[in-house]
């Protein structure tokens, strides 16, 4: 393939990604709940510097990045975060295509990788969301690209780029530290060369890490302030990667299973096996479901029939997939659940491995003149794409509208309680978010305490939550100032508390 065609595909991946992101952001009415934390970090960093950012969240680099974009562009924090997200999503798309060219046979077609990454439902599901995962995914893919270039050419600059990029990825999410530590071990244990050559290559891929670790430890020894900050913050981030904590949580969950779910003969003997197998099945289901049943079936058949010749670089991608899967297993064992977005890094690696077989499948259909099956396949991909681009939910715009309406209404000295953290952001950080506020309002005793402590309420009340609605309607001390609703009659409400 000519360099010009490759450049055109790279350009198409960037522009296509940006167009999709712009569309999804424009059609999204409100930020994701986790985004409030990152935007709060950004605001606190601008107001109080690094110490304030670490005080808000112990892994604050993503929020700091939003603040830096804000300073450069003068956009507000929300749109600065969206701009950063769009850039990271474009990096993911173009790097995915570049990686595919690196690991696939000569006859492969990069446009297939472009088609896959731009229509991948699980990735498009989170496009437009303000998530630190995008930084982790983008920089891990770029680091993997240079890792493979080092494997191909042995150039020191690629080893340095790998370490620099995976370090940046670790600033977004600590899981990248595991990839940084385990990735170079591929050369030490799985590469067929003399031991000294393998050791040299492993050290070349880790010497910056070793220097950073040594510098970090020295700084902690010399600076009591840094030592206190590290010891107070890092455990919160690495708790789910602690084997001791994983075992403690797993054992506690096993005991709950015995006491409340399986109080039968032999329950205790097999409870560990039942819980462990259940968690693994849940994780496997998440992975296959997010990958797509049709894609998974095509990959399975392609493996059985050996549709394509595999380069050594393909096995590096499988190795990084195994590392990502191991991280997920530890996470699931600790938290006993897994959100779909935590599977995205693994799915990107698996997508790279799958796309070779998808490319081969399309070629086989073309060579055998299976036009109807080809049309069906492209229609199926188009349907997946449209399904990820069109939202049928009623939306949560009333939260944003009610919060913004409250800003000029509420006096600076008045206190406001809210039941959704997005009220906190859209009210210019002026309300106190209380996760249990709904339950407090449903109970008469705790509701009186709330009414004693606050002057206003900002509430998101879903139409089916009749218990909360009845409690609010019966309370004569609550004066409804403004109401916003969506088509499902879910409402964003601003109440003034009277006689208090």
C-alpha cells in the first residue's frame, strides 16, 4: 500500500472520529456522573494548585489536563473537557489503524480497521462522555504501537517512546502501571533469543521506569510532605489491586453467599467455587457481549479455519490482552462487579486481533461473489453504528435546567441540598450533594432535620418514584419555585423551604 493511501486512511480516521464525537456531544444533554469529580478537580486545581487537586481526588491528572485546556483555550471547564475527549478519541482511532498495519499481513486492508474502530458500539457508547479512561486507552495504544516498533526494529527511541507514553497512561489510570511492568517481560520469557539479548531488551524497555521509581523513592525519603501525601492517597487507588483486600472481600462475599443464598447441605464446601465461577462467567459475558456476538462468531470460525497467516506481532497483542484480562479478573474479584467501560482496553486489544479475521472474511465473501451476504454484513454494521449514535432515552436535561435556574434565585448565604451530583456542577458548585437525600426526605423525622439545615432543595425526581413525590407533596413547608420535566415526566425541581 502506498504511503499516500495510508495517510488518507489516517486522516479519515481522525476526521471520522471527530465527526462522531461532535454528533454525540451535541445530542447529549448532560454530563456523566463521574465527570463531576474530574471537573471539580479541574476547578480546585485552578483555585488551589496541585495540593488542592490531590485533596479532591488522589489521581488528579485528568482533571488537571482539563484545567490546562481551559487555560489555553479560555473555554469553560465542561467544553474544555469535551475538547480533550474529542482529541483523545481521535488518537485512539488513528493509533488503532496504525497498530493494525503493524501487526497484520501484507495483503490486509487498513480501511477494515478504520470501519471497525469507527463503528465499534462499546467505544461509541462512551464517546462524548468525560472519562479519564480515554486518556488511559489512547496513551496505552500509542505505547503499544512503539512497543511493537521496538520489537520490529530494536530502536532505542521506540523503547523510550513506549516508556514515556505508558507513563502518561498511568497518570490517567493506575492500571497502566501493571501494563508497564508486565509488558517488557514478553521479551524476557516469550521471545526466542539468547538470554543476555532478552535481558538487554527488557531493561531497555524499563530503564526510565527504574529511574522514575528510584527518583520517586528518593523524593519520598527527603520530603515528609510528599511522603504523607503518597501514603494518604495511593491506597485509595490501589486497594482493588491489593491481593490481601481482594481475598478479604472475596471471603466476605462467600460467607454472605453461604448465609443468605445457599443455606443447603454442602453449600459451604462449594461456595468459593460457585462465587468464583459466577464472577468469571459474568466477566466473560460482558466481554463477549461488548465485543458483539456476530464478531465473536466470525473470529471463532476464522481461528478454526485459519483464514489468515499470523505475524509474531499478533501474539504481542494477545499478550497485552492477557495482561488486561488479568487486571479485570483482579478488579472483579475485589469489587464483585465490572462496568462495561472497564472492559474497553481489553476489547481494543481483542479488536486488533479480531480485525485480521474480519478482513479475511470480507475478502473471502468478495472472492466467492457472495454479494447478498456482504450486503447483509454491511447493513448489520450500519445498524450497530446507528444504534450507538441514536439515543432513545428521555434525557436528564431537567437537572441542568433546574440547577442553572437556581443560580440567580438563591442568595449566596443560603444553603441548598441536592440529590444528584450534577446539580452540584451545574449550580456553579453551590449545592451540597447528599447521596441519601431521597431516603432522608421520605422519612418525616430526617426530613425535618434537612429542613432545619437548608433553605433550598434541588431534586431529580423520577416519575416512578411515587414515595418521594408523595412525601414532597404532603410537606407544607416546601414551596415549589420551578419545575422542569422530560417526556417521561421525570422532573428537576427547585424547592424553597419555608418557616425555617
